[in-house]
C-alpha cells in the first residue's frame, strides 16, 4: 500500500471511530441502558477491523474465506453494532432499536438474531478465545485463508478459561488467531490492579507462546498498521495485541471512570457527550435524541 493510500486509510479509520462513538452515545441514550465506557474505548478497534483490516463482505456474509471477529466482552456491543451498520450489514436506522423489546440488537450479541454478521453469541466473559481457536482450527482444516480476531477486555483476562485457550492456541500454532486486549485499567468493581492484577501481561502472554505487540489503542494509524501486520506475519505463533485504551474515551465526564462501565444516559448527558465529541466528517447521526432526562 502506498504511503498516500495508507494515510487516507488512517484518516478514514479515525473518522469512522469518531462516528462509532457518536452512535454509541445515541444508541445507549435512546435505549435508556447500556455499557458506554468500554464501547467508547474500543472505537478505533472496531473501525480498523471493519473499515480496513478484515476481509469481509456484507453482500456475501457466508463467504467461507472471510475473516471472523469474536466480541468476547459482549456488553460493549453498541460499538460493534455501529461498525456493522455503517459497513452495510443492516440499515443504520436499525440502531434506534438497540436493547428494545424484540430487537435484533440485543444487549449482548446474539447470533440467532444476526446470523449474517455475528459469528457467535457472547455474554458470559472468558469464552471468546476458545471460540476463536475453534474457528481457526476449522479454517486450517478447510485450507481457508481466514484470519480470526477476538476482542477481550483487560478485566476479562482474569478469567481462567482464557488462559487455557491461550495454551491451546500456542500448542496448535494457531497463527491465524489475533487476540485484541482493550486495556483501560478498569472493570466494573474499580481498578484492575486492585481487583486482580494481570500484569506483567505482555510477559505472561509471551511465556504462553504468543507473539505480543503493545500499542496506543486510540492511535488509528498504529491500530491499522499493527493489525494489518498480524495478517501478513509469517510467525507461526498466535498473535496478541495489547491496546492501551481509556474508559469512556472522548467524553470528558466518562473518561477513566469505572462507574461508566454501564449505566443510563439522560438526554442532557447525551447531548453533552455529543457536543464534546463533535461531528464526524463523513457520516451523519442516525437519530435525534428521543429520550428525556
């Protein structure tokens, strides 16, 4: 990819992430409930994957050679739904139904409702890496070039099943698996270090047989470059990328506040958040806020 084209991709990814954040605020405010903090922090990850990194086709969702994405920390799905809608898997207007009765956009991703774009249902934490391993093994058996990406939260890394899955991926040399860790240092009960320290995380992952990168998760160019690199790498090891993110990124009253793991947004709070974010360049919001304080 030329330098000029890569710069354009990076700029588009940053703007896409910006709109994903606006969609998260609108969807959660409209629903009256949700998990804004982690979703806002993962916006660049969703934007990079669906905007430029993954091989995926909304018009051919069953392509056997497609890349797969597993959202293990399913509660941050408002960001995923935005990325899916903005890339054509369903109408953007459908984001208005987030977490509503009978909506396909449940509070955690449900494959039964979105089989064309959700690879597996998620909700209980710690299971995504195991699913990613199964998809990677299947791709190998089918001689498919599919890359499998799995996003987890740093608090989720406290789950024992993840470490069993890490051993499995290394044992079978699943080089087509990339684990993405959104590391914001917070979980629902407070600081990761206070609840159950996971550091030194990079060294632990390396000792389990994984290749590890550690980057700024809000630097769109770094995210795109690193994830493109994992796809091209000839390293036989599975790949892990630690992305340093901020809970509630872009919304000053939410940033670095564990209380915004989940919660309700009033219309006033939502408008304050949207004002702080500012408009995206290439997108428009899917609704005017329809909630009351």
